[in-house]
């Protein structure tokens, strides 16, 4: 089962602040990408949309978590869930203004999007990989 990182609440606030900085043109795409990808947020081909990957270690998810994920997706305007061959769930065509709400709702269901790379980077290089080096 996916173990929520101890820093997840702070990380959600950080990514929300960075989304605001990015959309205001205060940080460059490269810096934003270095931070959003480890948080499970990937740019899609359709301009201005992103995919949010929900971590399901070993493909494990409870019925309640799956229902909460589906409801979260619908509320964000995502009409379907993509179940991957890597046994995770993807929400496609998400706009950046919906990311914080999605991450917070998933966290309330004991789910997250953050990968292991983020933990390594924050432990070794600080909270914002690549930005303040």
C-alpha cells in the first residue's frame, strides 16, 4: 500500500505556490518541470493541460479510494480514469488551477501522487530541486 510522505501537506502547499509563480511568469518552464514531475504532474500534448498520476503501490487501492478518485476526477472535469499497465491511475486533461484541490482530496483518501525521486532530491538538495543551486 502507498505510504503517504510525511511532508505531503507542505509539498501540496509548495506545488500550489509554484503553480501560481509559473502561471504568473515568475519561474521558467524548466524549473517548474523539475518540481512538478516528481509530484506526479506531467504536461500533456494539449496545450495547458496536465496528467496527474495517482500512486497505487502494487496496484492496491480500496473500493473507497477508487470511488473518491473517480469523484475527484469528475469534480475536476476529468471524464474518465486511466488504469495503467504499471497499476496506477492517471487523470488526464487537468488544468493547473485544479491541481491543489485534486492533491488535497487524494490525500484525504490516503492517496498521493508523489514519487520516490522527490524524497531523494529534497533530502539531498532541499525543497526545490534545481531552483536554488
